[in-house]
C-alpha cells in the first residue's frame, strides 16, 4: 500500500487527514475574487491619477506591456463602455470573454456535468505566446501606437 492510498483511507475513515472541500468551492472562490476586484476597480476610477501604482514594466522600461491599460479597460467594462475599454487595451477586451467561457467550463466540470476537454496542441500555445509578444511589440512601435497604446 502506498502512502497516498493510506492517506486516502485515513481521510475516508474520518481520521487525521485534512477534510476535503466540495469541488464547487474553487470556482466559487475565483468568481468571488474576480467580482470583488471588478467591483473595486469599478468604484475607484483608474483614469484619475494616484489611485493605483504605475505599471512596473512601463515605469522601468518606458514601454507598454501587454497588460498596460487593463485596469482602465476593466473600469470601462464595468461601466458598460466597450469602446473606452477597447481604446485602453484591445487584447484584454478579447481575453475577458474567453476567460469567462473557460471559467464556465471549469465550473460545469467540477459539478459533475460532462464537459469535453482536451489539452491544447503545441502550435496553439506557440501561437498564443507569439500573438502576445507581437501585440507587446506593436503597441510600442510609433506606427501602431496611436491605435494600441493605452
């Protein structure tokens, strides 16, 4: 018998093992954290100076990172201003629905609903990283800066 099997036996028998939380606790905790952060950012306007710290990448290098403008985009999305959010960070506006879709799939999977999942192929991971790096470079090139800079 392995150590993992012994721990499972002790936990199932009500012994010294740590109690297991229900599966829905993790997605619920993420939802509460996300909604709390969105409510705070919606209430405290990042468009006003001195409410939030400067992006460390921008402060150290003077270049916009892929996340620059995300706080202002979140504030605009909370207030229903999609065009303002797009002006601050278009990549963020595209990623938010994808993250919501992935959270829904996760929540359904842990609550016992059948969800088809499979690992992403390597080319998709490379394409994603390439798109983020390309966006990072493009928003700091003077030709694209008027469209991509926050």
